[in-house]
C-alpha cells in the first residue's frame, strides 16, 4: 500500500468519523453477490460497489474510473455522491494512466502500481486543476483502489473523505480487501457473461440446425415425390406444375433452340427470373427459367433446396424422354439400313415382315423416299467430304414434323442423312413435305445449309434402294452448285435418271459446260438469249409455233434463232434424235446445277432479254 501524506499530517493518527466495520463490509458484499447472481449488468454492479464503498467507510463520495486504451486516460464510469462539476473537471482535464504535464494524480499511481494509494491532503497532493476542484467540493483526502480482473487493472475506485487524514491503516486494509472481493465478483461476472453469451450462441446455432433439419426433412419429402414423378414418367408439364405448387415459382423449360418444352414463358423484360442450364452427358440440352413472385420465398431453405434440385429433375425427365427417343431412333435407323443398304441375310421377305410387324409399314405398297442432307457451312468444304452428322435435336425436329404428317411413316438417320418414308401420292404433295422438312431443319441447323431430294416412288425393296441411290446422287450434284440449300426431285430428270448413276457429279457438269458453253459465250457477247430459246424449244416438243408463243416472238424470229444455235454448236440439224438427246441432257443438268457466281455459265443470267413486241 502506498500512502501520500501532507507534511502537516505526519505523525498524526486520525480516525475516520465513520470507521468501517467488518459487519458492514459483509453486508455490502452480500448485496453485491446477490446483484451478480441475478445477472445485473456490469454498470449496475459498479454503481452498487461505489455506493457500498462510500457507505461502509461512513462517507458519501466514491468514483469508478476505467482506462481508455486509445487516449491513455482514465474515464469516469459511474459515481456516488460526487457532483457533476467534479466529474466535468475530470472529463475536461482527464487523468492519464501515466504521469503527464499536469503531474501525476493518486489515481494514476494506483493504476500503474496495481496497489491502493492514499492521499491524506487532496489539495496538496493533486495537480492544481484537480486540487482546487477537490477543495471546492470539500474533499480532504482520498484513497484509490485498483480493481484487477484477469490479472489486469480494469477499473480504479476513488473513495473521498472531507477530513485531511481520514483513512487509517485498518480502514485502508478493509477497503483493499473489499476491493479484491469486488474484483473477484466482477471476474466471475465477466466469466459468467462470456459463458452466457457462448450458451446463447450455441442455442442460436442449435435452433438454426433444428430449423435446417426440419427444412431438409420437408424438402426431402418433396424431392421424394418429385423423383416419383420422374420414375412414373409423368411428363415435364406435370413435373413443373408440382414444382410450382411446392415453391410458388413459375417455371419454363426450353430446348437449345429456344422452343418451349413445358411451362409458360415469361416476357424477356422480366428481370426477376433466374435461368439455369439443364445438363445431360456434359452437354446443355435445355434451359430452365424460374420466376418467383415473392423473392423472400426463395430464401426459405425447403423452397431453395427444391429449386436447386429442379434442373437435375428436369434433366432426369428429359433423359427418360431421350432414352426412349434414342432407342426408337436406333430401331428406325436399323430398319432404314436394312431397307437401303446392301441385301442382308434373310432376304426381302423378312425385312418386309419386320417393317409390317414393328412399324406398321407395308413395303409392298408404293412409298416414296425423301432424303435430307445438312451441308458443311465451311467455304472450303466440298461435297466429297460428305454431309454433316444429324444431331439428336435435328432428328427430333424432323420426327415432330413426321408426327404431324399423316402420310409420313418413318424418319431415321442413315449414312449421316435424314430419310423419311412417305406414302405415295401426288408429286407436289411430296415436294411440299420436302420443303417443310427443309425449313424445319434449317431453322435449327445454324449456319449450315439443308438440301432435300424427293426420290421416285417404289413398291419393292430393290426399288427403294435404287430410289435412294438416285436421291443421294442428286444431292451430290446439287452440292456442286452455287445454291446447295434447295428442294429437288429426281422426277425432274425424266428419262435422264440414269445420269444420276455417274460416280462423279463434276463429270456431268463438265459435259453440260462443253455442250452449252458456246451458246453461253454468244449470249454474253451479243446480249442474246439463245440458251433460253433452246430450252423452250425442247420443252415445246420442237414445235416452232409453240416456242414462239411461249417466248412472245414471231415464228420467223424463232427460226432465225434456231439457225444461229445450229451454226454456233456446229450441228447438222435440230431434229435428229441423237442431237436432241444430247442437248436435253445438258439442259437438264444445267437446270439442277446453277453455275457459281462469276463463272462463264453465270453470265447468261444477266442477259437483257429483248422486248417481246
């Protein structure tokens, strides 16, 4: 214990007017203990401690201060019987934890020494600004007691007395012991508070875990039901309806081409919707759009869990659909291979029986093949490289068109091409279907071009194989042209179907160029129209009058043109069958294979035709 004594008070042994007794200290400690036990706050306990320290010593003034680590000053926490002016002085002129320019107060020394410090004459032992205030307040002496909590000085208690030497050794010892008991209570209080806070944290964690477990149980029940729908193959529409009932969200599923598979699509301006990819075999096969009317609903664990699993559930449902589709596509492909490839063991009768039993297709009835090809969009590619493989989605698009067409029996992929088997009917109906197939596939083929050929009708297996071979040859021929994305029919070749058996389509093109080249050159130089005149003449069965009528010319003009054609081509006559056959074959090739832009063959397309008048 350190004692600061005024020189006039030395050798004096003055007792306080209210000597502290052990009984009062015990009663005070009992009250403090009760306050701690009922969970009073630290501030309330400090306030009660200040009051009891003042009362048990027979005084009415006590002050509790706390160090501020940032400002290194001791700040007033609570006070008992101390005037506001004195507290204001300490606030404006703070007591530092170390000696400063104003000197060192007893409170500072108690804080640093961790021992009680007694000032027997406050005015003499305090710096001027605090001493004058203490004198004005009637404070004659004081004792500063550090309160240690966890081996650190957390608070300093000042007890004030009006006399200059009120605190004898016995009183100070009793106060010091009382302060130690206060420190112990505060230490226990802090530990209890930490334990309560930790318990509260654990309680909140337990509640959160219980809530999460409950949400997981609810979500698991919902997921079990949804998985049941997938197993039952209830369909995408039923799955989305049930998801909406469970979560309150509106859902929509579209394929990679943007086509709706299920659900109701919202407007693109709706920013509240979330889009998630649906994956199958590491490939995006669809997009799931989720729109919630109430955003807070998504934060619900059970709803969030179900919505998080929604893309997987959609993928599983699509997998069931794709597995069934792929299985059917493989079977259809097997049938197409048996029908169109080389003869297999078992013969045509077994094939016909299989087609009738499995697919309800009568191969003995007249059917017509429609063959579609996706051409490589690369500018450097050629027809000899073969067609682009048919993807599952493109095959599905073609299958949907076949499903809507009563005359269509079968759609399959064979040799990287789409093959559709149609019941025989008017050639225009078959061509209309071919145009629809080309549009449907082109819409989802990206930058690739799609060409479709309509083969001849047949009622035998061998006939279908020949028809398919001619259709593929026609597609090869079209692939050499400047307009590969077209619909063509083998029937347009008439008697010249045999030329489709040529292995190299370029040979046919070279034949047409050699035959009609001189006429194209003449038309380009003279701005004439001899190639078209020859075409109309042959289409009119070599009738000059009918040719003149179609061209809106005088028959003498037609005769003059035919004479010029004979001279340019060095023909003896335009009536000999061999010559006419050669010319008609060349024109037929030219009709199906337009010349590339800029070539000599293309120049005739820019000829200015004469006025019919």
